[in-house]
């Protein structure tokens, strides 16, 4: 194995993603710039969904006494692209394991990081030169929607509705962007998912700009909140209208009929869901995907013609345009149809 300094060379030339699992005081005393701090393996257990995707390299820091246990956390080993697990303390030696492990003297590590201009100290709030870097990526269509939005809105405050938000990664990604100021409403029927979303938003200092709601969508597209059923257009959400609505891996045709009633003029609807018969699409960008897969079942997928019918129905609620319509693979190569709808101002 290379020396710990040589092992860190890819980190210096890459995205510089770092997960720091040390105690709060140790982190405040000194850490790598833009590191994500999660205090210990118990706290990490509910945050694995926020870690880098397969093939994305990152560094893990921990206390030297926790080095062996930390290395063993990241299984199966082929799932993770870990540059190295570095246990900071008083000794230096190499640890054999399923990932490269190094015990490193803290003063030597700090000196190395200072020489490269990437050592920071101090507790929250962290400054702009030390804001935590998100370890995960959003759904690709969300990143494209944000880029489209940023190109047209240099300033201002905007509102997001994330339907079926899951662990909140897409909303967190959007809120963390510095160019425009967003307030988010995230909702899901699963309480466990909402708890993970709250944790992720709080970890990144964004919870004050988000409303995390437990809500279920009925078969008729109504919204059930606090044991009361509301028509979607009348549901007591924090905002009457939204500038962007996300429906990522969420497909409810009854709800979709009502979505435009709460989209502000000039707003976007960002939809991405599993699609049936991806090879039958005409006039779409179609990337390499699986053609046969088991979940979700066929009846729960986008069918040929669904998007066209949806866009036609929405014309009753303003003038709508399709900015993007493509079929692309998710990580396991199952196909999703990703669409950006724009409501004319």
C-alpha cells in the first residue's frame, strides 16, 4: 500500500469529498475544508442514503481508535470507492482491511492539509470557504432543471414542492445552491423517510428553509393530512403556488391532473419515473437502459402516450411546454422517463 500522503493524491485532484466521523470537538479543532461531519457510526446508520454513489471517490476520517470498525462499516466493499479511511491520533501505521486504512498522527495530517490550503477550524456556522459539500448527487433531471432555472434567475426567492420526497436529497441539493434563494415544502407518506429528510436538511443547515410534511395522496389525487382529506388545489400547504414541483420516482396519474393548479406562471414541473416499453419512444433522446425489469410492475410505470396526454390536459390551466423529454438509466440501468414541463409566464 502507498503512504498515506500518496494515497491522498487522488483526493487533491478530484472532487475533494470527505466524510468526517470524529467527535464534535475534534472536528471543530480542525478538519478538511468542506467536509461533511457526522458524529460516529451510530449517527451514520441513518445517513447511508446521503453518501456518494457507486464510483464516486471520497475520503473517510475517524479517530484512530475507531479505524478498524470504521473500515468494516462500508460493505460490500465493491459498492464504495473509498480513497482511504484515515484514523487521526498519535500513531502512524497501515491497517489492512476491505478498504485502505491508515493511522495518521493528527499534527502531521494537519500540517499536510495546511500546506495544501484545505485545513479549517471552528464550529458552526461554517463560512462560505468551508460549507459542507454534498456527498450525493440529485436525480440528473433535477440537476438539469436547476441549471435551467439558474440561467434565467440570478436573484430572488423561489418556492419548491417535492412530492414523494423520500430522504430529501433532491430538495437538499436545490436549497444548498447559492445562486438563488429557495424555500422548500417536502412531503411523503412514510414517516421514516421524512425523519431522514429532516436529518439531512439539518446536517446541512437548511431545515429552517424547509417544511417537512407527512401527507398521503389518495386514489383520486386528493391530499390526506392530519386525518383530513383536501382537494389538492385547496390543501393547506405553506405556499399557494410553487415555482418548481418535483415528482421523482413518483407516479400518480390522478394527482398529476391537479398539479398545474399549484404551479406559478413561469414555473417548472420536474417529473422522472420508470417507463414501460422505452424502445417504443419516438422523437425522444433514449440512452442505453434495460428493456425488461420487474419492479415497479408494468401498471405502475409511465406508458406510451401518457406524457403527451398529460401535457394536453394541462393546457386548461395555462400554456405549457415540454422543455425536455428523454429516457435515461438510473444507477441499476432501469429506464426512467424524465420530463421538464414549463408553464409560460
